[in-house]
């Protein structure tokens, strides 16, 4: 009974420190982890995403992400993607999407932020920055 309470309390604290959800994990295959607040948890379908989350995939693993504005990202095996910043407030025209692919592969399709404020979308790789202008692309970082 005490263990269940501790697990529930830890889960609540992790979400409480993360802020508002910015999207969800649409699907996972294999071993996928989310690093949040210096703790690693196994990623599961339907789990909410937060700014500053780091997603890591193992060999033969992948994860599909869907952000609140409709942006989708698919991350391939042996990859690490960091959500540096995300802001989607259409009623006040506040937008920002900043992702960093540290290693591995990713397929990106922009959503409403890419259409409404393309200069507010950044997809970073170690060798540079990919400018988004309402587009789709696939990138690999070795």
C-alpha cells in the first residue's frame, strides 16, 4: 500500500514540475524513454509531453509524437530528441517550437505553428539549424 502511494506521489510530482502538456506520445515500438526532471521513465502510448522532455530510443525502437498544434515527429532507432521550447497560444498569437535532434533520425511535419509563424520554428542538429517553412523533412544525425 505504501509503495503504491509513493509511486502515485512521484508521478504527480513529475507532472507538477513539468508544466502544461504540449502534446502526446502517439505510439512506441521497442524501448523508448523520456527524461523529465532528471528522471528516466519508459514512454508509453498516450503519455503527455512537456517542454524540456528528452526522448531516447534504443536499437530497433521508435516513437511517434503529436504536438498540440498538429506538428508530428517520428523518431527512429538509437536517437535522442530534446524539446527545448514549445508555446502555442493562438488567441494571443504566441508561438514557438524549438526541437534538437542530438543523434539518430527523425521525420518532421509542421503543424499550425509552422504555417502561422514559420520563423518561430527551429529544428536543431549538431551541425546547424533547419529552417521550417510549413514543410516535411527527414533528417539523420550520425
